[in-house]
């Protein structure tokens, strides 16, 4: 699946991007690699978010029918959202409150650790890093 950033550049799994992340009131720009892009919908029966397969349509929304006293399918689809899973690579505009190292109390040394992947629901601020840009 592909999405387009705010500058009109397409991105997909494997693309390097920048995104904003916050700590308190401070914003940092973080560099990451896209791992996965998918669409979710809110299930009308359980109200949980479920993943759609690529090309699959979401289910129809339901509305209460007073006369029949039951829910009926409508002509509209349920709400959907795009989600993007990113793997930060440790390069950011600021280095505050980072948890990139483990402390080994036995040796008294710090060892680097891999940062956890993040999932973005708000994808409008993702910016593609084109090849040749650093």
C-alpha cells in the first residue's frame, strides 16, 4: 500500500521518512523507516479497530430502525483510518528523554538497544526523505 506525504511524494514500506514526536511540550523531528501501511475500520458490532486487507471494502454502517426495532445496514461505509508503522533509526532533531541504551549494573556499562517501532494514526505530517537527502 502507498500513501502520499504533504509535499506530494509517495511512500511505502522501506521508505525513509521524518515525523514529529512529542515529549511534554517539546516537539522533535525523528527519522524512521516505514515498516507497514494499512487501513483499519471500527467494527460496528464490537467497536474494536480491525485491519482491512488491501482492496477490501469496509462493512456498511448500521443505523437504528425505530419501526423494526433493530439495526439496519445503511448505504454508507463505516469510518476508516490509515495507519503507518515506523522503525525509528535514532536520528532526531533533539536528543531529549531518549531511551536508546540499557544500563548493565554488573559491568557498569551502557549498551545500545534497538528502539521500538511506533504506529502513527495521524499521518498528515509524515515527510518523505528522497534519495540523496541526508
